[in-house]
C-alpha cells in the first residue's frame, strides 16, 4: 500500500502533483465533493490536536466520505492495555485509510507494518509531521511561486519540532536553499539533519538571535517551545521565553518575508504581528484542509501498491532513542539501515554507532 510515513516515501513528481491538486481544490472545491463517497478515514489521535485532527476529518467530509476514531486513548481500548499492533489491525479492518498521531517516535512506521489500509503519519513524537509540510508547501507555492533559492530561518524548538524536521528534509530536495537555525544550544536541530544537509550539498548556519537574522530571510518558520517534550517544568521554563517575534523585529525584515507557524502558538508571536501582511500562519492552517484532501485523493489513485515491511537489517540491539516505539512495543522487529559506520533506526532515524 501507499503509506505516507515520511515525504521521502513520495517522489518529487508525486509531491508537486499533490500541491497542484490542493490549489485546484481550493479554487474549485465543488468539483471534488463526491470523490470519496462511501470511504471512511480512521483518525487515531493518541495525543492532543486541533488543526491536524479536524482538518483530516473535514477533508474527508468535503470529499464526500466519513470519519471514525478517537482523540484521546483513554476513550479507547488502549486504556485497557491494547498494543498498537492490535489497535491497527482492528481499525484498518473498519476503515479505508488511517491518519495516526502518536507521542512516540516511529509509531506511524510501526502502524504501517500491521495495517490492511494506507497509513498517514499525522505526527510521531518529535520525529516527523509530513502532512504539515504539505500544508507549508501549498502556502509557499502561493506566496513565492517556487521552492528554490530561498533563505529559510527556523526559530524555536528545533530539537523536538517534528514540523521543522519534515520541512527541512523536504526543502533539501529543491536547489539553492539555505537554512538559518535560530535556537538555544539545548534545542538545536538534531545532528542527523545537519549531516543530511552537508551530504546533499546544502548550506546552513546556526545562531542565537532572531533580531540579527530576520533581515536576511525569505521565509521565517516560527515554532513554539513544546512543554510536553520536556522532562520537567524547570527545563521548560528555562527555554520558553527566549525567542519572540514582535512588530519591532518585523520592521527589520524584508517586505517579501513569509512568516509561517504550524500552530498552536503560545507567546512566541505577539498578537500585533497577526495584522502584518507578511504573516501567513492562519492562511497556512486553512491550507491544511486542501493539502490533506489532495493527499487522500492521491493515495487512493495509486495502483499496484505493495504491502510494506522493514527494509533494514534485523539486528539484536536496541535503538538508543528512549522515545522510539521499538523501546515500548517490544514485539516490533528492530530494523537498522547502515550508513558508513553507523546504523540508523528505521523507525525514528536515530543513529546507533
């Protein structure tokens, strides 16, 4: 089956087709209102969500389909101890496609091993969020016209920010993009992403000042400091108020700047910025419906799809990432891809030397 666990699962042609389709749907939504009639999406959200969950549900409804699912595992058999494998086997028998959000990294990949219908990764811990990136691309296409030769600033939680990780991986596929990572040392972008940028001939720099960087940017991707990813309140409090986008900093930015944010925000963007014509985060959120409608249509258009399996070596060792799904769902085959002298966990992309 054609799952979407990571945007690497799709070709650039696939992604460009999805973006084009999303803009077409936005322009003429009535043309698509019966395309998924009789189909059901299962929205399995193991952690809180507003935009992603409701936009998936709305996307299927606007395509003429229906949805089932849960928005809190306490309201499901997960609360009784049911493992991910059994939940997926059952729900995939009830539905035609599943969107899963899970706090543990690699969960979407694990779900795809046991599903009898396509799986869409709606966010797995601090790992990836590919459908948010599709939303980002639709927004950038509308505002910039292309995805090349951009200076992109990413600010805030770059360590646990799954939206950041997916967005950087995607923008590396296009020529000439430069990344400026604006964060504290504690929340800096993971090494595997830096290594990927270097390997693919990209360019990046790290800095600790939004004020000094903003004047050089074509795109500013703000993120919140995620309280739920910290081990203690003290660690969170030490990081939460360091980066704020306000009207003073916007005066230093280019007139053509595009400000995005995956939302929700806390206090990292002041309310006065909302009225700036360069602030696109609410339009970005609205584009999420069209991006997900286009994605659903694309997945159902695929022919001759094959069942998924792990691709790497099944080794007798554990992933070093404590937040990896293989360290909680012990029945999963531990699979590693080899790169130079490192092994890479197939589920969460963590490096094991």
